[in-house]
């Protein structure tokens, strides 16, 4: 298989799963970010990572069969006026090109699509219920009806806060999370509704009314504002709300989509060194 063919098929498969029309183009930078003019010959692996750092890039470079990097967070975000080795982000782009690799980033399109990251997070709340978008899209692509930004999950049977937190920690494989408990939940009021947004979710969850906000990170003052209106907040750190989706959902789905396109012999792999930079010690 030629490299161009691999890249072309990855783009097509990703567009089927998480159409770029679902991304928030007012701030996001999604899609094909680096199309390598000299791709690696006979590459047949797609490399998934949340962040394209020096460490994850080196992991991809060290595997000669990797041809395409799907980096959830766009490594090219703001406008570049130059490409030099003195800037770490620019250096990563240069090294990617020098080593015959291409980069595709789905970011907010993958958050908001059917069975996207926010939907996956809602499935870790430990109970049956209904998941609806916080903000419904007016004209979503065909097959993406009912999608939007964020998720508001309503339990069929309300649950105690500690049980919800335990379910979240289990789903994300975390030993610790940060929790701000409102006065209502200090009095053991049950959780009926949870507003969810992967990553940095203040702008998405704060306008909604819910018993619990579930996201990666929020500012101190946004947490105070939420608690003041009776909403508890659970923060799991930014990429901890995103990373598990790659192995659990995107890897098998992208493998299936590529196979459906008649692309044989391609393997989708997930970075082993990608991790959240923040640790609780």
C-alpha cells in the first residue's frame, strides 16, 4: 500500500466516524494538518495519541510501519509564521515531516459525534438513563442527527454522589479525582442530572443546569460559581477524560471502517507513552 493511499483512507474513515462539520471551527483546528510529501514506503500502521509530544512523536518515529498519526489535540493550533527548531511545537512539526509522517486531528468533532468522547464518558456513570446534547446542532451531517456539544445525562434512578464518583473513577481507571461538593450534596441529596464535557469544559457545562458537572478541568472561580448554585463538580484532569476513548472506541472503530473500505493489512495502534502531564502526589 502506498502512503498516500493510507492517508487518504484514514481521512475518509475519520470523516465517516466524526465529520469535521461537527467541530467548533470558531476556535478549533481540525482535519489534515500535515500531508507528508515524502511518505514512508510500505507503512501500514495508524498511530493514535491524545497529545503529540516529543515522547509520543519519537514512539511513532521508532516504529517504521507507522505512516499516519491521528493526534486528538491539534499540534498546529494557532497560525505559524515560521518553522524553527528553537520552538518545541514547530520542532515537532518539522520532525514529523522529516520522518515521513502525516498528521490528522479530529479534536472537537470527535467530542461531539455519535458515540463520541462525551457519549463514552456518559456510559461510565454507572446507571441507566438518557443522554442528550447540552446544545443541539441545527443541521448536523447525515447520520449525526441528535448530536451537539456536551452531554446532559439524566439517571432513571438518582444516585448518591459518592457512587457516581466511584463509577467515574472506575471508568477512567483513576485512583483520585478532584471533587467540589455543593451544600445540597453534603446533605446527601441524590444526583439526578450530570453535565459532561471532555477536556476543559467550563464554557459547555456552565450554562446548563445539573446536579453535577463532570469534566477535565475548570477554573477556580467557575468551580466556586457552580457550587454556589448547588452544583457539585468533579474534575479528572484534562486528558484523563479523553485518553481511554482511544483504546476503547476509536481503535476498534477505525480498524472496522478501514476494513469496510477494503483497506487490508492496516493496524491501528495506541501510544503507550501518552499520558496526562499532571499527577497527584
